[in-house]
């Protein structure tokens, strides 16, 4: 007989106590709440003079990244979106209750499409490629959430991990192969290249951390894993968004003349 499953709601107070008793884990969450708050204020200020429709769309998409992040980290720090999961046989911590910050994976479903949308608009891509990249990205996050939440079978956790990686490969293909060509035609190659590199390198860190962390092979503890995600988030969200918004604010004319569809109506870069 397997142990009865404890409803998530019943464990909320206990989970909050466990988070607060782990100073390092707690700090990894609150650091991001503070940084997301500062980023929101900074980005609102940076976008205050952005007027054209396309540049404003990029700006709002980018601003949504720290907005989702502050809500996400508040959910984690309050214990609302952290569960206590009993790991299945085969897992390094089989039979033990492990803190699972499932809210992270859930909110990535909202934040990462905003990053993809901003990058796609910057590259001047067409709707079908944008749709592909965004839906593949959502697929990656939802199946990643499933991999984290499954407690019935160790194998199935990794099956979902594999499915999530397959979705991720599609996202990487668009970022590394399709959009650089579109960005070259749109005259946004330089900034797109920088943001693409930052995104690809940091995003690769997430599945590696998941595999090494408490939900995968459990080589890292809960607090170390949480710090890993928090540090990756700082680069992939706030640094990324800052670089993008700074460029958009200074190159609004270029953004506005970008025509969707590779090779159609290529604009010249104001950076030249
Ligand atoms: C998981 C585990 C399953 C396999 C893969 C993953 C990839 C996650 C990524 C997350 C990026 C998150 C960002 C959040 C910003 O708000 C779900 C860890 C491939 C790439 C950038």
C-alpha cells in the first residue's frame, strides 16, 4: 500500500513554516521579490517615452516578465504554490516528503511566452513562427510542471522531462536558426544576437538544474536548487529585459519600421 496523498491545502501552514525555517531558501525567494519590484519601477520609467505601437507592445511584453515574477515569487514565499510531495520508488529521496516549488513551473507558462513574444517582435518574424515558438514554449512549461508533480512513478517523471526537452528543442531551433535570419532582414541583428545568446545560455541552465536538483537526481538540496533558479531568473528576466528595453527606447524608429516576415521590407539599423 502506498502512503495516502496529503492535500496541498492542508500542508500550506506547514510548508510556510518549513520555508521560513530555511533561511537560505527564504532568501532565494525574497531577493527575487525585491529585484522584480525594482525592475518594474525601472522599466516603467524606461518606457515612459515609447510611443509607437510595436515598440509599446515589446515594452508591455517585457514589463510583464517582472510583473509575473513578483507574483510568482510571492506565491512561493507564502507557501501557497509550494507543495510537499512524497517521492516515488527509484528517486534518491524515495518515500520522503520533498518541498516542490511547483508554482515556478506554472508561472513560467505566463512569463516565458512574454520573453519569446518580445524576441519575435524584435526579430520581425511572421505570425506562424511566433505562434510555433510560443506554443512550444508553453508545452515545455506545462510538461515540466507535470514532471515535477508526478509522484506515482519515477520513470514517468523522466518521461515528462523528456517531452519537455523535446518542446524546448523546438524553441531553441526557432531562436537559433529561424529568427537570426529574420532579424538580419529586419536590421536588428546585433541586439537580437546578444539577447539570443543570453537567452539560450541561461535557459539551458534550467533543465540541467532540474535534473541535478531535489526533484531530479537530488544531487543538490532544496535551497541550492532554489538559489540556482533565482540566479538564472535574474539573468534571464531582469538583465534580459533591461538590455531589450534600453535598446528599444533608443531605437524606436528601427522597431517601428520592422516589417513582419523575413526579408520583407527590411529596415536599416539605427545602430549603424
Ligand atoms: C524544465 C524541466 C523539464 C525540461 C526542461 C525545462 C526547462 C525550463 C526552462 C525554463 C525557463 C524559464 C524562464 C523563466 C522566466 O521567467 C521545466 C526545467 C527543458 C527553459 C526563463
